């Protein structure tokens, strides 16, 4: 490794970029600021709320200047490590729709060393296994509803354990498959009609779950939904899928190239900037079904999935509506604005390769930093951090492209996420012809990335808007 200590310093700084890009782990409320933003450690009491020209804006209240990037405007203060504290909040967020309980999560947290990924994975994996065993015991006694509840929680905990895994470790893949298996057990006990799909795509397939509550052949409005960088189809069930089923929708939870759920089957799968082929493939499959109303199909993407959804919707007239939570348009701008130009310039001179990252011992770089950088390189299919940052320039949606969106489009963003998500959300609203932008202000209680701290309100905004578009 050339100029090791200089590279190491840059890598530690870059961690705040790496974990903020698609999971936005640099929490404004964590007490640790983001490079290039000295005020990022201070949570904003309100946030910027302005109407963007060319699109509607709805939201609650107004506020002052937001931090550059933030996981959430509020935090639990259970861990000093801002990212780990947010991940705990993320697990709490799934509780409302059956993805956990505070008591179980808090008990597991007692076994986690602050900022230590290995202890997080062990504690959440053990909790998932305990709930899976509980579900099996209840099922053996004929208690199907109780068993299904336990399996749903087990799936959510296995997903949380998978989050902090090493992408090169078979344990991570095994946890992901346990998430799938327990999720399917729960679905098969739910009373809904369920299909575990392998949708042909290229030389492989896209995994997904099709779920409906209606009778066979009853054509219903349908929501296609996906998560982002580190989320999964199973997590999207708790984030939006269950709420959709409660409102009479069919739901297709799916995974695209590079996403965690597909990498469980194809570890070498990487992100692609153009989701048009994915969107066309999914729509071809859905519109061929007798239980789907082809005039009422919508696409929803959360986190990095907001970029994916908008990319897939470009030039796709068969979609009745598209929703991005939040509307991410320029991933390279995210990186440079977050890290600052000096750090970006240093990586033009010094670099860390995948092989370097594999070899770094814990005393040279904390495991959470090393795993984050390694994960980014692998998921984007690049041999080094520098190459990965260059690759991000391809993940860009221009105003001219947004102007071609033919369907109604909703952008959702929490003001507590910071100035960059708000800026890109407003750019979306200004360019898309039929755009509506909803900003969740602090007093709404939805202050976290993708409103993970208030999923019922997030669902209300999402589906009230969709119901109006799909009448």
C-alpha cells in the first residue's frame, strides 16, 4: 500500500461518505459531524421547507437551515456510535407492522458492544434464531397466527444481523437466507396468497414476492416496491407492503441488480445506473397476470431505491404513478459534497484497493470502517475506492430526463435528513411535470431517513396520494 498512513487517513474520512451515500449513516444528531460540514453535529430544530417551482409541495410547518446529511433529526442515545444507534431505531421502526418488539430489541442491545459490528450481528442473529424456534414450537401446537407473528419478527431480526455482515463471509449470506426462509414461513401462515418469484432477467433472475389479499382473477391495483443500498424486499414488507395489503393492493416486493436480496443468490451482482430494463421486465411479468389491473400499477422505491424507481420509470408509459422516498438524482454530487473537495482530491492521488481493504487488520482501521468501504466497492463492482467514486458519476438523472416522466410522481423526504436530500428533492419537483413533493417536518414525528421512525405516517402520505392517482 502506497503512502499507507495518508491513505488510511483519507479512508477514515471517506467512511463518513461511504456510509452516508445510500444508507446516510452520518447522523447529524450523533455528535460526529460529516466532513465538509462543521455544523452537522447539531440537529436542526426544524428544516428547510420551500415550494419548488414546477411541482406541488406539501408538508408541516417550516424551519431553519438543515445539516448537510443526517440519518435522523432525532436519536435514541442507546449507543454512542451514531450509525449503530440509527440501526436500532430502524429495527424499532418495523415494530408497528409486525417486524419486532421494543422489549426483544432492547434485550438484544444489552449484548452489543458499542460500535462493534460483530457483536451486533451475533446478538441479532441469536434473537432471530430464538424467534424462529418460538414460531416452530407454536406452529407444532397448531397456533398458526402466533407462529406467523414470531416468524415475521425472526425475519426482521435476521435482516438486521445481515446488515453488519462482511460481504465476503458466508455467514452473511446464511443470515440473508434465514431472513427469506422465515419470511416465507410467516407469509404462508398469513392468509394472503403468496408467490415466491424468480422473474427471468438477462442470464439470471430477479427474486421477489407477489402477495395479494383478493380472490383469484380479481383485478386489483398493484404496488411494485424495492429498497435501496442495504435494505431488502422483506424489510419493504414492513415499510410499505403490509400497509398496501391493508388498503386492498396487490404487492410485488422485488430485488434488483446489486441489492442484498439478489446477492444472496448471486454474490457477484452489482448495481447498475439504468433501471429501465428491470422496470420493463417487472411490468411485463405483472401485466400478464389476471389479478392485476393493468391501468393501476405504481412503483415505489425507498432510500437508494428512490433513484432506482425514477430511473425505471423514465420512458415507461405503462406505470400509472411513481414514488421516490427520497428522490435521489446525483450520487456523485452526494459524495463530493459530503466528503469535501480536499478528500476527493486525495483519493485521486492515493487509493485503497479491495485487496488492501481485505488485508487491513483491526488495529489499522476499525472493522466498521473497513466493512463499509469494502461493501461499497463490491456492490458497485469496482476494484478500489477511487474507482467506485468514479463509478458513481454514472448514477445521475438529469432535469431533462425527469421532464420526460409521463406519470404522476411523488417525492417524499424527511427534513431531518439534511440539506442535500432536500436539495435533490426540490430539483426533482422542479423538473418532473406531474411532481408532488412532501417534506416531513420535525413536528410530524417522522424525522428519520425514509421516515423509519414513523412508518404509519409515511404509509398514510404514500397511500393517500396513490389512492387519488389510481382511482
